[in-house]
């Protein structure tokens, strides 16, 4: 993919694809519910399609239409043994969350995926699930997929997680639906709470203590199918927020974006940097809040991104690093070592590629330091087949002199298949 600098700004409006995290969970809880769950604005990216495929292989009938997804649930104990191993593709969310469910099933399952998923750490969910009595084995003995899961009875636990990870928390909470007593997870910082909100919406009993970063689930609920509207993914909106902020003479309206406080760290940091963002048509209440975002060209200043906000914007840190290049002053990102174990080592990917474009940036053990104000130029970018890296450099390329070539750009299909089409639509 080759992208050239634009000089006339970005204009228009768009609706970004449905939230990836919420789409995954809607399929999983819809499968475990009794009756039919209808999901509108479902993300049909590669990762979420892997979740659909896995649950179809487990005996769940799932219909895809133009406007919605219909999941015909069979209750907590309605899954069937698959006829062979389950292919999770490139999806860490699928792998970690479904492990919690499979740990309680009366059959053996093997989870495997692509080369990337076979290098991503699964010990973080194997440990707490093992404490619950789960039998999970890394077939290569390295704590990564392929995983063999022999399901059986589980016990409730109180787990203190060493990392603030919604995937770890969700694996325990989903396994806790089958345990012999309550299961709780306490985190060092509050991670995204989509699982807790959706479990409650389906009829599960969940207690949360946000100030203690603690969530507790009670076993054997009767989950009921329901209608789910998936808000626009703020992680996908982030690229257009950044593009409008750093591209002169721009004004972009992004409709119906999820603004869940446990995910909206991007908006808070943009505010710290001086971004011109107005929230319109805010809808709140039970479930997921959303709003339209009106974003205009902005004069940005550097900031420090650290501490408890990191889990609320871990996927947005690559595009925030791009924004920092166009800000005045220094931006420091720390406490973000989790970036090293995403689809790629995103610290290395951002530092290497932004340096190639002329940015003043250096890596640290747990983040990056970016000196803003340098003029970027086109370069050959290695996306490392990481969708968030590829989209971040597409935005950078719009404001870099000359042409930028992004290798492996088709990896955006993982979360945003129409990304380049939507970006071109705003730049015409």
C-alpha cells in the first residue's frame, strides 16, 4: 500500500466498524445463553470471524445477514465437542476468553492459530484457570498455543492478577460461570469492563468494586438471549481522531463511537494534548455508552502517558506515538511493557518505523520517548503484519513529505477491513 501526503485536509463523516472486544463477547455469551441473540453492527473482521468459527465448531448455529448476526444459544451446558482442533487465527481475545469456557466443558479441545498466536503468552490465563482446577497444557511446552484443554469441574477462586488485562479477567469470569462458588479477580489497575457489563445484560450476577479494581461473578446463572447493539470501536476511531487532529484544515465527524470509561483513555490523553474534540449526541444508561465525535485540526502539545490509564488505551498507544511526532514538546509513554506482547512488539515497530520517517524517538524498557516537531518524510514501513501498526503509519503518511510504502497493509482486515477505503473517502 502506497500513501502520499495530502494538502487539503480531511473532511466528512463516517461510522467506524463495531467494537472488536464487544463483538467477541456478544458471540460467546450469545452461545451460552438460552434462545436467540441478535447482534447489530457486529465487526466482521478476521479476529471476530475466528470466534464465530470456533463456536460453530462447538455446535452453535450462527446466521449472518447484512444487518445483524443471529446466535442461537444452547445454554451454559449446550456446547458439543468439536470434531477437530479449533482455529483461533490471529486472535488473542478468542484464545484467552474461550479457554475459560472450555475449561469447564466435559470434553477435550485443542486451540491453535497462526504463527503470531503461537508466540503470544498464554501462561497469564493458564495460571488462574489452573488454580480453578482447569487442565490446560501448552503442547510445545512454552506457555503458548497450541493449547490442549481437558474440561472438568472448576472451583471458585479469588485471583489477584499481576497485570491489568481484560482478557485475563474475562477468562476467569467466564470460567466462574461454571465454578462451585463465586470467582473474583482483583487487578493492579482497572481494565476494560465489557465482560462484566454484558454478563449483567444477559442475566448473569456480577458484582464490581471499581475503586478496588475487583470483579466477582456468581456461578450457574440462567443467561437469556437478547438484542445487542455494538458501538463503534474507539480503537478504530482513534486513527481518524489522530488524522483529523494532525492534518491541517480538517474537520471529521465520527458517529456512534463507544465511550466506555474503561476504554476511553484515548479521549483523555487527546484532551491533555490540546485536541479539538467535541462529544455530540451522548447516550448513556445500561450497557455501553456512545457518542458522535467531532474532531478538528489541533495544535498539540506533548504529554506524559503512564500509570492507571494505560489499560484504557493500550491499543491506541501506537497512534498516540504518531500524534506525538506532530506535537510541540516531548511525549513520554511508560508503564506500557504490554506493547511487547501484542500482535508484534509494538514498541520496536513504532520506534523503528517512525525513525525511518525522520522522527526523534527512542525506546525504553516499558514505552517510548518522542520529541515532537520534526518534519516526517516518506519511507518503507514494515507493518510486521500488525493491524494497529499499519493503520498508524497510514495516518503518519498523510502528513509526511513524499510517498510512504506500507508492507503487509492487508493485515488491517483483522479489525477494520474498510480502513483504507474510509481514509480515502475523507481525503477526496
